[in-house]
């Protein structure tokens, strides 16, 4: 039964990573701030990169509205 729980956890992680990669590609991001390919990084790094990208996008939109 523990294997099923681990499999479900791994599936959830993989699904989240795929979702973040898709969002980053839509934003035009293919590499992290330290120039690593987003295909080769951890979930934590993808989350961080996504947050950085959304913040950068929000700042640009704010500057356009000034």
C-alpha cells in the first residue's frame, strides 16, 4: 500500500512540473536565472523560476501603465 501512496505522490510531482514547464514556455522562459534548462531542474526550482517570471511580468505591466 505504501508503494501506491509513493506512486501517487510522484505522479502529482510530475504533473505539477509539467504544468509549470508549460506555463514557463508560454511566458517565453526556457532557462532559470542561473542559465539551467527548465527541463533539467527540480520542482522547487521550477516553482521559484515561475514566481520570478510572474513577478517580472507584473513589474513590466506596471511600468507600462505608469
